[in-house]
């Protein structure tokens, strides 16, 4: 391998890590909801997209990036809690089909609402990272979004590991009955989980928007990669989802650049999803699920 | 089928045969699409409604059917009617093959896999090594067939009658399939796969066969749809097509044959009406309908119609007996 191709490969791997971080965040949001409720949230991408539009509104109203960012994360949190309380709760124990249909309903409502309010014209979205982060290997935004992803992941880890609330949330997800017996309000813990997942999604949305531009359908492909990442890492393993996210990002970029071309990038996700589900449904780090009949 | 239902069906058919002479060509075209959707919805309903396998990617099979018809007509000059069996056969095989790995996937995971299929298909259709066949982003334009044998109908009316004939044939076959042994096996697998297997139902075979037959129905619908619209392009088969089909069966009625027809009317005409409000309105309305139907009317329109007609029957039979001997329902006996 010549020096030139080596360098090109390096570029692709690093760029892949940058988008991979965003897949990792979204995959983590999916895993959080899966752990709490054993549901796969098909509307996760559209929730993130909608939050990003809210951020755009704040920025347009003259807010600075940081206040707009924080307000959007707060909005995302509230959106998640409200959706869980109002829409998801009634179908919690319903058959799979009803649940999937409700998620699809949410997906199309959020998508069309964004189109209705903000039109379908593609909008640019600013990147907050200064030129000072620029270096020969990565653009400021790539490096910045990797950093943001890592910060979000660390905060989440600390929250779940060291705070009483985080402990209560883990307990509610793992063993709802016993948690209820020791006085944890399981229903609210699930709603909080949704809120957190939605807030993480909002961060992911704001990080990917400068790359793919803001448009109501921007999350379609990204959600697919996040699914692939979550499944690859194991749908019930948060660490696995993060690892899966970075891996999928790198795979997508490297395969897209050198092997199959950019046109078939989504097919990589399709093959990954079906491949993992068929060969190893529990993913790389997930628990093998055994059920008694 | 009761006598009353048979008479009702005949009246409906007579009406369907008369309509094209009363409406404008554009309306006739829309009704043709309703029939096309009805076939596709019956296919999806077999899989999701009767067999309990959730598919969020049936638009992919619709697209494969449509492209089969378009490529055959465009490249080889195959007559339009001959493309349907080919589209059906290709989709049968494609569906059966996709159904094999799907055997290992339950519920949510199958929904995920089919969702991935639906999202990634337009990109596959644009793939430049297939461009020679698929026409790439440009798609393929097809010529509308004229009425044969010098029949005194125009092209739109002819296509409507042709589609109507295919629809009737597909529904008769579908009804026999679903109301017979195979249909019972499909429902048994949905309701309790372990018990079904214990009763001697070959679950794996039936599940992948259902996938194949369901894809075949949707593929034939796709071929008919392509002929009616006279155009195929990758972006008309995006994930929203698959979701439209899902909305059709949920609103029309899951696990119901007539539900496919109700659903077809819904997905064809509601967006037309809603478009007047805003470009985004149809999907907002679709979404709200989806959620409301799951909560309040899980049987869909077909379920509601059935309930209403059952109520009506009870009332009329009560008035015949003078209302003296009201049947005591078990609910009133048990406190």
C-alpha cells in the first residue's frame, strides 16, 4: 500500500469515527428505550430531527449556540417524557403489531409536522466548533462531534453509575416488580428513560445536521445505521451500542469509499441488520435471550 | 357466504362495472389505483393480519413488481397483460427467499429487518450497474395500453376493467386460501406458534410460503400500478409507500378481506382531500388515524362495519319476534 492510499484510508476511518459517534448516540438512545420497555423506537430518528428544527428556531430567534443547544436538549427531554406518558403508555402491554403501528404513527406525525411548520426546503445548520480545532486529519466539526459524543457518553455513565436516580432507573428497567416493592415509581422511571433517550437524540440531531443539512427526511438513513449499530453491539447492551455505532460508522465510510461506492451505502446497513439478526441475534455483547415455552 | 351477503356483493360488482361510464377519466384512473391498492393490501394483510408477521417494507415488493412490468414492456415489448404472471412469480420467489431468514425473526425484529429493506430499496434501484435495466434515477416510461378487439371504451376505462377482472380473480383466490385449511394454519401460527406446531402445522414452511404469496399479491399490484401510472422511478417507492400500505391494512381492518378494499379507498382518497390543507397534511392525518385506530378501533373500518351490521341484524330479528322474547346474553346472567 502506498503512502497516499494509507493516508486516504486514515481520513476515511477518522471521518467514519465522527459519523459513527452520532450513530452511537442514536443507538444508545434506542438501547435505553429497549432496556426499559423492550420496544424498538422507530420514531427515534424523527424525534431527533424535530428537536434539531427547534434548535434552528432558537438560533434564528437570536439565541447564541450554547443557550440554544441547552434549551433544545431540555425540549427533547420534555418531548420524550410527554410522548411516553401520553402515547406509549396505553400500548405498553399491547401486541407487537399495535406497538409498531403506534411508533410508525409517531414517525409520520413528527415528519409531517416538521414539514408543515418549517417546509421541506433544505436548510443549512451551523457547526459550533471553532477553526482552532482544525488539524491535518480531521475537520473541526468531525473532531468536535467526536468530543461531544464522548462527553455525552461519560455523563450518562456517571449518571447511571453514581446517582440514586440512575440506580433507580436501572432497577426499574431490570426488575419492575421488585423495584415497585421498594418504592420506586417504575412508570415515571420509564418516562424519564424516554426523556433521556430523546435528549440524547436531540444532541445527535444537532451534530449530524451540519453534515447532512436540515430537512424533515434527514434521519431516515441515519436511523437505519443506528439500528444496525444497536443490533451489532447487542440491543440490550449500552456499551455494545456505542462500540457498534463507531464500528458501523467506520465500516460505512471505508466500504463506501473503497469497495462498493457511495450509492450502496444504505445496503450496508440492510445487510448488517439482516446478517446480525440471522447469524447472531444477540449481537456482539448482548445477552443471549432464552425463553421458556 | 349468506344469501344476503351474496346479493350485496353482486350489487357492488354491478356498480363497479357501471361507474367508469359515469365518471371522468381522471376519476376512473383513481378508481383503478384503488383496485391496485386493494390487491396489495390483501397481500400485506395475509402476512401481517392473518399470519402476524409485521412487514414495514412491502413497498419493496410493490417496486419489484412494478419494475418487472416496466422492464419487460420497455425492453422486450412484452404485452402488458403478460407481465403480471412474471411480476407475480418473481415476487413469489423474492418473498419466499426473504421469508427464510425472516423465520428466525420475531415481532419487532422482523419489523426492523423489513423497515431496513423498505428504506434501502430506492438506493438499490438507482445503482448504476443496474441502470441499463432500471433507467437509474430517470426511471422508465411505459405506454398506456389501448382497448383490444375494438371495444367501445377508452384506454382509462379499459385499464379499469382489466384491473377489476384481475382484482376479482385475486380476491376469489385469496378468499379460498384464507378461509380454508391454509388460512386456518396461518391464523393458528399467529395466535400460538407452539400449539400450531404441536397440531402438526409445518410452521416454517407456512410462514415462508405466506411471505411468498403475500409478496406475490403485492408484486402483481405493483405491476398493475406501473401500467396504470405509466411510469416507474426509484423515488416513488420510498419507505413511505410501505408505510402507506401498513396504514391501509390498519385503517381498513386487520385480518379481514373486505378491509383491504376499505383501506384502499382510504389511502387513495384521503390524501387527495387532505392535500387541499397543506402538502404535509396527508401524513399528519395518516399518523393521527393510525394511532387513533389502534386505541379505539382495532378492527378497522371492516370491524366497525361488521359490528354495525350485526347490531342491525339483531334489531331486525328482535322486531320480527315482536320484541317479546329478547335473547338473554350471557353477560346479563353473570353478575
